[in-house]
């Protein structure tokens, strides 16, 4: 039940294609920089005034700043996705290890495993809620907390 919940979340989290998005945005920045250069050239040849150059250039620079912020946001989302992939891979490995261990374990060992994983069991109005902890990495204090209702 727990792993199925995280697999559903895994499918939602990973969007992919961030590198292509960043490349398109970088190309837009290059295009805007060329526009700025053309404006400067137009000013130098006295086709446009200084005031017009400043107005149009500042407008383009604002768009460049917005695109740069978009790129930073996309990269932050990508880093988050990488972190989530690591977590989900650890969950899969953990569940496989528990599954293999449980198949060979006796009753007492199974009880000990459950005691390690279950932090709290809450019974309210005939419904049972299990608060669990899943250790994610060896030699690390990384744990995943969750709740499942039965």
C-alpha cells in the first residue's frame, strides 16, 4: 500500500524536458541580445534617438531578466525532481529488501520489522491510521514519514 502511494506520486512529480525548455529560453535571450545590439547600431547611425534607445532597451532587458528567472525556476524544479528520484529509488530498494526478508522471517522477526516501521497506530471512529517511517539510505539519517488509513 505504501509503495503504491509513492509510485503514484512519482508519476506526478517527474515532468522531464527541462533541458529543452532551458535551451529554448537561452535562445530567446540570445535573440533579445541581438535586438539590443541592433538598437545600439540604429542609435549610432542616428536612426533612433537616445530616449527611444533607452526605452526599448530597458523593455528588452526586463524580458531577459524574466527569462533568466524562469531558467532558475526550471533548474530548481529539476533539482527537486532529481532528489525525488533518489528518494523513490531508495523506497523501491527498501521495499524489495523488506519483501525478501519477510518471506524468510519467522513470526518474531516479522513483529520486530513492523515495530521498526510503524511509529504510531491511531484508531478513531472505527478507522485505523498507521503512521510509518521508512529509512531511505544506509548510513544516513534520511527517513520518510507518512500516514496510511485503513
